[in-house]
């Protein structure tokens, strides 16, 4: 039986969409953002080399919804000259700066891996943390991040209460041992909040549950639930690669770390403040707000990343 990594609680200001990062959930319990802090390196391994991002679809997803998320993953490594700037690939390059600071000087490249469909809800429509890891273990575990995506009608332990997703690691189970040693694989879970808590997990594409009720933004792919999942998935990918096993880059106590994206909560563009995502690009034809271009003409809204070279939150726009 694969065991789940330990859980802990992270702080988050009131209006930010919440997701679990590095073994812990973040709560909406602050009205203001913490000032960016230096993320320290704790000498643990980062995910490096060629990493496949495998998608495990649990529940009912439309073909169009799968395409949006698949295009986002592909866009991480898409050649920038072929895509209008600012691009998803440019956003992802900030993560590379973390690797340049380590003594090993390792590198990271990502690619869309296998996709596994579980449209029959094999474990039911109410999942525990242990079952999330069980689903994650279905994907290839070597040189991979296994991403479990649950549909809008699936209830997950803690979902919409204090988290919108999670990342962590679990003991490998498929390939036995590597060179006689136990190994761990990295996983992510993100839920579709469209029908359960869009004001909690899909802000700024839905009015927040609490706080000032500023107008919600138009989702760039015209799907509040999926566009909200992109935000959380992007944040968790940043945390997974730079702090996969709890001893990489983070600030604060290990039980409640701030990571590459969670160190910059609620910031998407310059001028952001609690309740306001920042100055964003707007699609003239749809009125949708975004800050990154991707494959197949896609547009996405991605969170700011903490830039270790400038010790500040970096935005694309």
C-alpha cells in the first residue's frame, strides 16, 4: 500500500485560490499577502533530467477540457519563437534559475507523457488522500510526475475546505527497487472546482467566497473550472520540481513551507494586491484575461513565480 506524504497547513491570504503544496494545504485565513522572502535551498534533490508529466483523468472530462490541460503541459517546453510572447515556456524558464544555483548544476526538461482514463470512477466519487496516491501510482513512476485530475463531481478529502490540489511524494511500487534502494515518485492532484467551490479554487474567474466582491475575470479558455485547474496545476508543478521531497527550495518550517509559486500568492500581473490579480492582457475578441500564450493558440493565466536571482515575485506582464 502506498503511503501519503505528511500533511501540514500553509498560510494564504483571503482571496487567493487555494491549493496544497509540498505535503500541505493552504488556508484562506489572511487578509494581506506576506512580503516575498528568500527561498532557501535545503540540499535535497530537485527533479532533473527528462521528466514526463503523466495525466490520470479520474471521472468525466470533455475532450475539449482534456485538450486545454494537455496543451498547457506541452506549452511548458514549446519553442518560444513559434509562440507569441509572453509564453508559457518563458514563464517556466524562471524554474530553471533554481537549478543553476545548486552545486550539481542539473537541468530539467518536461514533456507530456502517458494519459490514463478512469471514466468509471473505479474508487467511487468520494476519495481519500490514500486513494489519490493509489491513483497517482498508476502512472510510470521513474523520471515522471504523475498528475491526478478529478472531475467536478468527485469529492476529495479536504477539497474546497482548505485545498484545491496537492503535491507530494510516495514510495515507488511498480519497479521494485533501484540499485537496491527504495525510491519515491512525485505526484500532483488537482480537482475541478466548477460546481463545488469556484469562488475558492477558481478565483479570479469567479467571485471569491469572502472579501470584496470585485468583478470576476473572463476565463481564457471559456471554462472556469478548467482554467482554475490550470492555475493550481501550474503552481503545483513549480513546487514539485523545486521541492519534490520536502528538502529542496522553500522558506519557513518544513511542515509549512512557502515554495516557488506559493511565495507569491494571488499575483498574476504587475500592480496586484489582495483581491486584484494585477494588470493583465485582455483578448479583444472574447474579453478574457490572460498573461501567457501557449500551443495551438491557447491563452492561459499563470501565477507569479519567485525569482531566486532577484529575490522577488516575477510576472510575465
